[in-house]
């Protein structure tokens, strides 16, 4: 075997073994399966205990609080089957209205079922994130990125993540819904520790990372060099 052949063989082997053993982190974006708002009558003076509840969906999902009533937005996400640890979870959305900036938008997590139910509005036992929203309008929308508790999302497995959002009094915050024309619709972004192949249910959209192209290139080098390995290793 010549020196040139040895060099090619070593390069091909390194590419083959490197491609098979390297774990690449993954980013998965999940657009909400369902969203809506829930009207809660809190005239009893006990927030979260509805006197009457009604459902709805608007172009802009509303969170607001006025004496005796509250509007809360609800989102549900169909989680994929993942074998890796979720290292971060983030809610992405677009705020298109804020009556009293700055406003605090709070997120509460629950185990959902893929639809928006009246009972979802009172799922406030698991606080999973919050953010401060500044001035926003339909003419000057503001993108928000809200870190959520990754361990809570992980605990739901491949079920549905439900998120109920609230604001304080007398704030009103409008978040673009699934039926809006906003560029960023309600989205859950998951970061995992290594490469996972999301399964059914769910329609995740992997976000490519720079290392992906290196792995792909290594795999192609390995495939192209198999013939060379067979011919040279026998010499």
C-alpha cells in the first residue's frame, strides 16, 4: 500500500467512525395544535374559580383582567417522541397589543388533550415562565421569546403540553393567534441534548445547525470510500 493509499484509508476510517459516534444537539419548533381564549367570571372573589366560562378564538388571543372577569389565553402543543433530554423549552409568539405597558405575561403548564376546554383556564398550579411585555401594537408588533421550565415539558412525554397565560390588572395583552397573519405564530421551541428522530404524534421542524453539514459530509465520504477500503485493506 502506498503512502497516498494509507492517507486515504485513514481519512475514510476517521470519517466513518466520527459520523457514527458524534451526537449533535437538535432544535425542534412546534406550532401550536390549538389555541383560544377562555372567559372566566371571577365575581366570587376567588381568582381561578369560574362562575361561568365561555370559549372563543380571535385573530389576536387576549389576556385581560377587569373587575369580576378575566380573559385567559390557552395553547396546546403536540409533543413528539424524544429519546434525548430536553435542555430548554421556549414559547415564541408575537404581541400585537398592550394597553398598559409594561405588562407581565405569565405562563402556567398542564397536561393537555389537543383541544381547548373550559377547564384549561383554571390550570394555574404549575408556573412555568413569565415575561415582561413593552409597548406593542398591530402596526409595531413585538416578538417574544419566553423561557419555560424544560423539566415540566419533559415530564409530559409524548403527550400534549398545555399553556394557560394570564396578565395582571388592569392590563390587556394581545398575542397573535394561529389564524392571524403574524410571521411568528404561537410556537414551542425545544432544544435537546443530542440528535433525536421525532416520531408520531407531532410535526416537528428541525432547525439545521452548522455541525449538521459536517456530519452529512462525513457520511458521504464514508459511503464513497467503502470501495476503497475493501480494495486497500486486503493489500
